[in-house]
């Protein structure tokens, strides 16, 4: 007997791969590593001895912090992904690295509509977001998604590059 979950009727994996995200990562890396290079060059010019540069523990600590910050932010943002699954037990949402995992039972869904939205204006950006006016959002890219209204009145937007297909898969489960 296996503990595997049954295959989902709909599955979408989205990642932060927008050009502006990559540009920001490159700029972040260049600025941080440039600051590090400047500090190392200045320290070397002042002492003209690399051994003296390495004996400066503040500089060594600064170097370690900068390199770790660049590597970790690049790794984390490039690994982050939103997985949306329409499965037998409910609508499953997983946003990797924010540790947000949620299953919404179909019995809790009152309405489901594919729509175009404005991520920055309505939710303040991408990720797991909350807006007093619009409710919660799970999104990583684009401006299309599925708006759910739950029976308790909560609103939930799920960003999707395949919003119409996701909405149809959810509606099909609601009809069963």
C-alpha cells in the first residue's frame, strides 16, 4: 500500500521568472559585490599587505555577510514557486519558501471566477498577500487569476497563467 496522493485534475507550477525579477537580482548582486570589492581594495591600498587585510575581522565578517546575503537571496528567489492543484480532497496551494500551504475544501467555495487583476494596486505585489479590500492572494507573476469567494465571505485570489483552465477545473469539482 502506498501513501501517495492521487493525481490532480489540474496542476500548475509558477516561478518568479519575470525579467524585472532577474534584473533586480543581477543589480542586487552587482551592488553588493561591488561594495565588497571597494572595501577590500580600499583596505589593501591602506595597508599594502593582504595579510593585514585578512587580519581585519570586521572586514572578514563584512565579506562573509555580503557573500551569504547575495547567494541566499538569489537562491531563495529562484527556488520560490507557487504550486496550484485541483485534487480530490480540495484545492491545494503551496508557496515554497513562505511555507504557506493551504487546502481549500470544495464545500467551502461559494463562487469561482477567472479574472484580470492589478497585483501592485490590489494586493501590494506578489507572494502571499493580504488586502483589507480584496482579501488574500497567492500569486507569483502576471495579472490573471481565479477569484474565489468562500461561503464564510472570505475572498481569495489565486494567480495563474492558466486562469480559465483553473477556474473550469474548480467549477467541475464544485458541480460534482
